């Protein structure tokens, strides 16, 4: 009797959760050859991709998708693997199918996950609808626990809880340290709610030490976690994940706090319902866009994104160029995940390489399958694939050091760089970005404006190419920009963690004051540190 795929797939997941990668891959590969439905095949492919076996993953996902009759319900899951493999023919087929469904008004039946959706769709209205549909599917309506603000007495500290799966060696923690390091502990009491595993990292120990109280919810139900948060009498609960991997928004569905905010982890809406506010700035969510969101928007000046760079050491660049980087060549850096790169983006970048022969593109190692696909596309565009150099993954300090070798960084779209862009600016390297049309695509532009380099945010791909060519042909201008980033780092808003913290504290106070008065959430503009001004309601 043939094996069934589902038990083997569950076994693979259990091995994966236990960090037994080889056992997990073996179980998933057995599941591939077992008796499986088309949907199960696609799930197995996603598992294999997550575990690094992209060659098999792509074959299995395509098999399941075709056997299903190219079912719309499987397109988004197949897309995740196609993007990671840079199979742009398959990507374009799937995104056409998804776009047509959204155009027909079938967003609810598409079943997209917001993170994968944002990698291909720059339409903010559709982004918000996808997030709302996902939240409705994933998080059932619960009976609210916190029906009103907690009793308030003069001198009481505002209790702020931070919920995250990323209290470990993760980009969100690296950024959030800038906030936790500078909170006013005389006015705020901080609760760290951790839903992740212990990776044993120094960063995890450091970030958890910044809280007054830490509670682990890794093995606790959503309801029990919510009731603990309510018992802690948290006034403002900040979810640092949004709709990303490991999200525990099911905790917020119980409404354990009178004010619930989405910040930092996910660029956009979390679907509303039990989220009151999204923190943004005037560029990432420009005036008028707030009407698309089910949440209310809190805007802080300059950039919404906090970081901790001023407290960190910037390593010197390597003395010897890494393998593959030719001496004397101009280096264009791309350190975003390959799943953010589309065929249109790649063609734009190849236009720069063709116009400036003495350049190489240095990108993060994407895996063998993606490298093969990218090499073929590069050759077809008339560029020697040897001009694409791959950088292996490494520790953060080494990564910042090697970034300093780049002459210029390139930002993809519609999901641009976030931590990748701020890393580059800290390393003193300018970034060229495209004007975005949604939150995820505007983050780089907002960071560049906050760094005094708004001129590097271009309206069209043609302008983007021309800007890159102009800068590469004028090395003195590039040097001036690098000096600007390195010499004026302290006054630049993009690195002002203390200022960001004060604005965020003002935001929390403003939202809490509305809750104390029994007023519903409203769009808020924080124009002064800890002295917020309420905006006119968008409704």
C-alpha cells in the first residue's frame, strides 16, 4: 500500500521545527513520491523550498499546480517558490492569473498571503484588500477582553507591550534596539512578549534585557497569552510582526489591550479588525492613502523606521576584495533576497551594466536554481553572466564591512529594501530607488529622504537607469554622497534613534489619551516630540 503524503509532510514540519534539517528534507522528499493530491504536492514543494532544496521544490510545485488544472487557489503558494527560484516565466504566468482575479473582484477567493502578494503587486488598494481577506481567514472573531482603558492614576507609568516572534538574530530586533535602548523608563514600563524560539544569540539576550518584564508565549495559546497581557494591564500593545512569518495576531484578536498598534515588522495593513493603528510617515503613507486602510494611521516626521546604528560599530571594509570582484571595477550592490527581483527589475539593472562596461553587479547568493535562471536571462539580454558576482550569506558585521566596497546600491520594486537600505546608508553607500506606489515600495525612498538624498528617488525606470549611469560616470559625485553619509551621520534624521523614540512615545501617549476619554481611534499626526496633534478624521 503506497504511503500517504500528508503524514510524511507533517513529519517534515515537525523535524523542521526541531531544527533537524536533513531529516525534514528526507521526509518531504518521501512525501513527494507518496500518494498526494495537487494541493499536497504544492505544500510539499513549499516545504522543500523553505529547507533549501529549491530544485526539487520547483518541480513539485509545478507538478501540483498543473495537476490541479492551474487552480487559482494554488497560484499564490506556487508563486512563493517561483520567486525564490527566479523562474520569471512561471512568475509572470502566475501573477497574470492573480492580477486577473483581483481585477474581477475575486480577492477573497484568491487566498494570497500578504507577504508574497507584496512581492509582486504595487497596488496599495489591492494590498489592503489582500491583508483584510487573509486576516478574516486566519483569525476568527473573538470576544474582546479589554473593553476600555485601564484605570489611570497620576504618576502611573504608561505600560507598553511589544509582541514579537523576532527576538533573536533578526533584522527587526536590530532595528527595534534603537527604540528599546532609548525609551524613557521614568514614564514607560515595558513588557516583552516573546513568541519565538531561543536561538542562543547575544542579540536575543540583549533585547530581552531591555524590558521590565519578559514573558514567553512560544508554547501558550492565543487566548491564554491575551489574558496574561490583560492581567499585566498593558495600555498600548505593539505588534512588531504584522503579517510576517511567525505572526501571532491571533493574540490581538482577543483584544487584550485598549490600544493595539502595528509597527516595524510589516510594511502595510494587517487587515484592521483588531488593529487600531499603523505607524507610518508622510511618505510611506502619503495624504489621501489613509482612506484605503481599515486601521487609522499615526504619522511621525521624517521616517517611520527606527534603527540602532549609532550605537553600533561600523567595521572597516575588507582589505582584500572578495572572490569574484575584479580589481578596478565599479561595484553595484544588490543585497535583497532574490524573491524581490522580477524580470522587469533585472532588465533595468542590465541596462545600467550595458551602458557602463566597467561595472559588476554584486548580489546576495540566491541558490543554484536561481543562479542558472538569472545567468540565462543575463546572457539573453546581451550581458556577460560573469559580470554577476554572488556574495555568500555572512554575519551582520561582515556584511556591513563588505557593503562598504560598493560604489552604489540598487533597490528593487515593488517590494524595495527596508533594513537592506538602512544598512547601506549606515555603511556610507548611496542607494538608487524608484518612487513607490504602496507602503512596501516607499520605504527606501523615505529612508533616502531622511538621509538627505531624496534626489536618488526616481519617478520612472528610465530615470532610474539614467541616474545610475550618471553617478557611475561621475565618481566625484558618488564620493561626495558617501562623505555626506559618513560625516553627517549624527544629525541625519534617518539615524536619529533618540528622536524616533520620542516621536513614538508621543504617538503612544496620544493614542492612549483617546482611549482614556472613550474616543475611537483616529488618524494622528505627531508633529512634536511627545506633543502630538490630532489630524482631521479621514472618514
